[in-house]
C-alpha cells in the first residue's frame, strides 16, 4: 500500500507539473489551421485512467487553480469569468471523475484499452468544454458577451451564439485530438501498469 501511495503521489506530481507547464506556455495549444486546440486537460485524463478518480480530481484541481491564478496575473477583457472557481476549478475536477468511470465502463464492454482510453479522452474533454462554457453562460452571459464584443471589435452577439461557436470550432476538435492523444499514451502505460502488478 505504501508503494502504491508513493506511486500515486509521483504520478500526481509529474502530471500536475505538465499541466501547469501547458497552462503557462504556448505549448498548451496546438495550432491547427485557424484553430488553437487546448491540451491542458489531457494530464488530468491520463492521471485518472492510470491511477483512479482521486488522482484525477487532484490534478484537475491543480489545473483549475492554475487557470484561476493565470486570470488573476494575466487579465484580459474576457477571462474575468475564470476568477470564479465554479468556472475555473469545478469543471476541471469533474474531468478526472468522468475520465475514470468512462474508461472502466468502456474497457469492461470492449476489453480494449485503446478504445476505452479513446472514449474516455473524448468524453472527459467534452466535459471540460461544456462545463466551462456552461458555467460562463449560467453566471456571466450578458457580461461575457459585452466583454467579447469589446475585445474583438465585433458587433454585440448573444452569449449563446458566442459559446456555441466556441464549442463547435474548438471544443469538438479538442475532444477528437484529446481522444487520440490519451489513447496513444494510455494504451502503452496502462499495459505496463498491469504488467507490473498494479492492476486495480
């Protein structure tokens, strides 16, 4: 048990560090054409799949706190919404929970780590996007729409239009990319984990 606890702590430390680096540097976004695909949530998903929902929750919490701190130290016209933990932290905590249970359910049904981790990556990525955008809509719809118009210089649009546009242009591509990255990484690491006798 002590070895397992130490291993979990090591995984939390490594993946949290990666998440922070991704959050604070340009490598947290993959440019694909006119889009920037966020990868900052991927360490949360990998941690949850490999070491369980508690580890995923901890890494997600650290990811969320990093987003909040960045909003404090690097403010923009629209990222004031991230100062609210319900926007910046709560959805990131859910990532780890959803990632773990989707992985387990699909793994039981398919018997394939690659398919289970792919499904987990896509679903948890969508939870991140829907959670953040949904909380923005519920808490700051009008304020966010006004700030977006001021920042972009575009005509005022309803928050629902802006957030749905963000979901389809960024959220869905992020989920697809996230699914493939998580599947590639976890297919190798999960099998090694089983071989070493750490299967849950």
